[in-house]
């Protein structure tokens, strides 16, 4: 279950906005059981968005999650670009139109051309309700790929994902369990631990071990080891993780260091 995340927005590329959406989504998708292979940031530019969507589909991604560029302004180009990338007409989605119309009617505001734009989607797409904002999200099945486009506003994106997207995705990764663990190693430099990690990972390649130095390499080294794995059985995943932790513990305790499980 390969997944990719495409973040759209000039503000991300100029450093004005930190891309917290991508980190949040990557974590969510990983826990669900997806293998997030790539996170890409592209500008509010049709050619760039079209090119990246096509490339992601070409890489065989089962899931593409996009954020940003669904609003009413001239530089909100995600929906139209997505239609072009998929070779579909960009049309007013009747269900999305009703969603947008209701939002503005409740505020006593007219449905202008720019507001109607938020109801336009690639043909045969399904709108994702936006409880707090105005622009609906987009859900499309294209061949073997599912494409989901969500607003860039973090609060809107998160609520829409958890309420409407996550339940759908859980059906794709039934019986897939993601488990993780953290180990703190004190008193041993990361360069000393590196070959130990290599050895352990070669013996159990289904467990990913990532080291994060928190102290000073040659002064007071403190290393966080994060371990991840997934399996169709939660018990099997936990047992695999337990074996790797025990291998790490035995190897690390050959040195004069402290091994703390959290």
C-alpha cells in the first residue's frame, strides 16, 4: 500500500509557512498501515501540479493525498490541474455545489463565480464535506489509484481527514497493524551504535530502526532509537519488535552505556 503526499503552495516553498500538514498526514497514513514513499511540495502552478500527479500515478502509488489550492482565488489551481492530469473534464459537481451554496446562503452571501469555483471538480469525483470551511475536498478513484485532495488550512484538513477520509482508508488496509517503540541509549556515541543497528536490521529487515542523537557525540551522547514495523497480525508485529529490542539490548550492553525502554 504505497502512498504519496503532494503539498501545493508557494508559501511552503518560500519558507513563509511550515508544512505541518505533510508531517501530520504522513504519521496518520503510517499508523493506518500505508507505506509513505514520498512527500513532494509543488508551487501553485498548473504544469507543476499536473506533472507531479502524473509522476505519482506512474510510480504505482495506491494512494495520493494532496493538500492546498482548493480555494476561490486565482492561484488555487489544484482541482483544475487534477482534472487535466487525469484527462477528465473540470465540471461543477452538483453535490459540491449544494454544499458550497448552503454555506453562503446561511451567511446571506451571494454565490459568485469565484465561490462556485470551489464546487468545480474533475468529472466523476466525489466531494468530501468541509464542516468548518467552505471548499469541499475531492475523492477520486483513477485506475488503481485513489486520489484525495484536501484544503491547506490545517484545522479543516485534519477534521475532514479524520471524519470522512480515515474511515474509507481503513477499509483498504484491513488487518494491517502498525506498532512502534522507543529506546534511549546513554553514554554511547551514535557512531558506535551505527554498526549495531546495521547488524540488527540485516537480521530482521521488516523492522525499521532510526537513530536520533539528542546529546553531544563525544561529550554526553544520548541517542533515541525509534523502531517501527507492521503486520497483518498485531501479535506478530509486537513479537518481531520485541526480538529486535532484545538484540539491540544485548549488543549495546556490551559497551558501557545505559539502555532504557520507553
